[in-house]
């Protein structure tokens, strides 16, 4: 039986995207990198579901996804606060 998710032997790709996202300092591309890393983590999680993997890697994926979503939320909240402060100063 063929599944919709081909087997991928490069397990480190999600890790490099994750690192790039959390270390990004350019706010103009930060959310894009976080989104790319999030998609890679989810894709790897699907691969583990279909093909098996270690419990350790599954735990790392869960931690990474939690951190990326928290990072994304904090970045969006900061942008909202900056926008609100700019509007207050302009008034």
C-alpha cells in the first residue's frame, strides 16, 4: 500500500528549519521562517506516524512545535503592542 507521505530519510531538515526560525532576528521574515519550520515539524510527525520512529524524536517534535507556536504568538503580540503604541503616539 502506498501512502500520501513518502518516506524521507533526512530527519535533520526540520531541526535546521527550527533553529533558523528561533534564531531569526529580521522581523520581516521571522513569521515566514516560523511557519516553514512548523510545517516541517508537522510533516516529520506524519512520517513518524506512518513509518515509526523513536519516542525521543516524537518528544522533540512536540517540544519544537510548542516552542514555535509560542514564539509565533509572542511575536504577533509584540507586533500588536508596537502598532498600538504607534497609534497612541500619533494621536
